């Protein structure tokens, strides 16, 4: 579809936007718990699909946004409806929508629109588009105000930002693939062919457990770094070949200089140099967590061995679809604890204590009974 046609349709849709009420869970302020609310969604425009949401994963970003903890660069507008790990079923497709039809099982991740024209969009990296519309707490170009996420009974999204979910996947476990899945899949893929290579995963939470599954499926020798001996058995069950207790200097020393690639999923303060020392020549460590304070990287640790530190942020639409298809082929989903939506506030507290294996997935059928 040409830019002109697409833009034309968008402005027509914007002018004509009528809305309907949808049940949701929203936070009224940074200090309020999430509670039942009714929000306005646009009626599907020509290229939109309307999706009945079946499951929505709970991401740490949801909690940060609800509590306005990223006020410095992304202040929260209230009411706030979080949720960007969405799996559902298409209930209606716009007159010009060609990719989906009612009944299709689909996913929506962190981005629901972009300018379709910048270099990042042309390269299929919509997550870096300066005009990207994020799934929640992002200016809504159709209705004004901000976008509302997946803690809701339905959502309306331009079909070019809707993903196809393979039919063999458990839907509760598939929801977290839309953020935790692509966040870990993308940097592993970008690194190159990791078959037979030694790959480390730092941290075994929502992101780390997906990193282990993907690295294993790509044929790497997978080693998990953890501070918790209690996680060892689980790491092996998830696919790791080996587990290193990062608090044990002897264990760390024995593996120094032997890794090709390390995926660092820790969002708390930690000593990154300890992991840079684990890398061999030309090794890379990629950060997907975002510690609040800057990490002190020792230059010498990088210089000797020509090592590099990188960051990575979710993935583009094309790559997200590739990831979902890969998960379909390999039977990969997140390990989830399914909860009704009324337990979402309690789930946030448990997530802060890392008391979840390894992601909460909200069964949205529970919202109907609210
Ligand atoms: Zn997320
Ligand atoms: Zn763009």
C-alpha cells in the first residue's frame, strides 16, 4: 500500500472516529491501585482490526508506568491502562484490511502505530520510529489523549501492527512473547549464528527465562548466571546446560574469557565488568534490562579482547512475526501463572519480590464478570 493511500485513509478515519465503551482496569493516579473502569475505543477504521483480548501478560514496564516511575522521560497520563503483551481474537476487520479476518488469533506488542515513512520504519524497525505510537501512555492520534493498553476486553489496532499467533501455542503462555519474547529473541538473532557457541544469560526472570529457551532452540551452549542457588534446577529444566553462581568468585574465574555472547537481563544495579570478563575475544554483552543508575564500564575490560557492550529494545513488526513463527515451530511459550484481573495489584507486589515463575498472564475472561 502506498504512503499516500495509507495517510489518506488515516485522516479519513480520524475525522470519522466514533467510539465505543470498553471495560478495562485502570490506575487513576500514581498511588492508586488498578481498578475497573470504562474507556473509549475507536470504532475500527478501514485498515483497523478490532480484537477481543483473551490474555495479557504483565510486564515490569506496566508497573513502572502505572506508578509514574519513569516520570523523567515518559511521564504517565492518568487514567492509565497498561498492558502490551496482548493475545486475542479478531472480532471485526475494516473495509480495507486485507491481512486479517474475524476469528483469527492475533497478538499486539509494544507498538501500535508509526509514521510508516522514516528510515527506521523502512528498515522494519518501527520501535525506533520517532513517530511511534506505543500501546499505552502514548499520544493517541485518533482520539486525542493517550493510548490504552491490554488490561481491557478489546483493542483496535491498524492491521500493519497486528501479529499472527501460531495455532499450536498455548495462548496464556504466548502473550508474554509480545514483549519478553521479542526483547530476548531480537538480540540473540542479531548476534548471528550462535549454534555451538557459548552463550550466557544473566538473570532468570521474565526476560531471562525466555533468553534461555531461545538460545537453546538456536543450538547454543547455554549458561545461566544467577545469584540464587535455588534457581539452578529450574534453569536446567528451562534448557540451560550449566548454571554459574555469580556470587562465587571461583566459579566465575573458571569461566573467564570463554563466552561468545551474553544476554544481560538485569534491571537492578550490578557489576557489568564481572560479565565483560567472562567474554572471549570479540565477545559481546547486550543489555535488555534498564538499571536506574549508569553502569560503570571499565574500558580496559573492553580493550583487551576487543569486546563490546550493546543495548537492544524489543523488535520491529517483521521480526516479531518471525519470532512468533519460530515459537510455533519449536513449541516455545513463556512459563506463566494465569491470574484473574482482580488479582493484578497483588501480582504487582509479587513481581517486585520476583515471586513469579516467570510471568503473570491475565485471563481476560475474568474481566467480563467484573
Ligand atoms: Zn514490556
Ligand atoms: Zn517511522
